[in-house]
């Protein structure tokens, strides 16, 4: 298992395509083999060193078969370099910069990064616990529309854990359609545990929810002072989106919220992120470009 964010050490470990395939072999068949067609657990060498052939049905499977690495339009070494750069850099990379460094077109870098973002999505059972602050925000540039209008901007749900010492724990972000109480209720259920104690501002949708959800406490924001850590995370997300990626369409905002949430919640284990993402890519079905 590779760990660390040192580019020199990474280049020493992964110098050829063969180095990458050998790494994937240990992840996929390091402990045991099982044919994806017939379930047989016995095999022998396939057409190349990174293929395994089933002893019963003779199905010859590549190490990348039935994984997200299947069908990528570049050498596996470049894909590994992309994953490393996306995980080693604290704030990630824009696809223009990523394509330039790895030597592929920006569109190719964007398509592969979407695959990486897809596996960064958290598990449905991974929800915030304890004391949780909840708010909503608008994402987008300048707009002449007044109030919380989603006509030209996107609505986003934000929730953070507040630890006993006042520091921020984990974070949850979700692209939502509107600020209606039903929309916010489902966002809370998707991201926050039922046993959590939720603190919100006095927005009318939360006042309505507090009547049916006993774990919601209303607190007047005092211009953001009442939930300082929460508003700090909202500003940091917006700065990350503008500073690193420059712009993001409404269609793919959900992908960037997944990426930011993954980075933030694993900020203390950055040296393990490369291996974690590669394992996730190997344990999910292919995500075709189309």
C-alpha cells in the first residue's frame, strides 16, 4: 500500500504501467480470486501477467475488468498520476492544470476526474452525529435578484458537527432545489443522524420543521455570530470553488460538493487518500464516459 503525499516517492514507486497493474493485482486478487461469471475460486495465468483465467469456464479477466479503471482512454500510469495529484494536493486541482501536468487534453482530465469524484461520494449510513449546526446558502456569482432567489443561483444545504471543545468535526454538503421546509427536511434526514441535536437559525422553514422534529433548536444567527464555525465552512467552500476550479455549472455542483466533503472529512488522513481512492475505484462498477 502506498501512503504519503511526496511526489518523488510516488514517482519511484510507480514508474511504469507494470508497476500500476501490479498494485491493482494486490488490491483485486491479493487475498483470493473469484470468477465474476461462474464464481470459481481457482485460476491460472491469462493472456498477460495482469489477466487471470478461470479454471472452470476459462473466462479471461483483466485486473481492471468490472472496475472504474475499465475502459479509460489513457495509459494506466497517467491515471495513477491523476489520482495522486488530486489526492496529494490539499485543495485539489483544476482539470486544465491537471491535464497540463499529466499530458492529456483538458476534456480527458475532466472526464477522469468525474470518475474520481463519483467514488468520493460518502456512504448513505455515514451521517453527522452529536451537536450539529445546519444552514443553507446560495452558490453563484452576482445577481440582481433579491432575497433567497434560486432563479440565477443554486441552493446548497450545509451541516457541520461541533465537537465538545468547539472545533469543527465532519461536514455535510448537498445541492438542493429550494429552501422549502420539505426540501430541507429530506436534506437533514440524508445527512444528519436522528439522534443528533440540531441547531439552526430562525429561517421560517426551520421554524416549521421544529414543530415536527423535536431535536431542532432555533437560534437567532446574530449576523453569523451564533454559528461561527458553520458560516466559516460555507465561506471556505465558496473560496475553494472559485479559487481552485474558477466556475461550476449547476449540473455538476453535486460532484464538487461530494469532492469537498470527502477532502474535508479526511483532512487528518491525507497520506492515505491515494490508496483509499484507488481501492474505491477498484470496488465500484465502471462509469462509462457517455
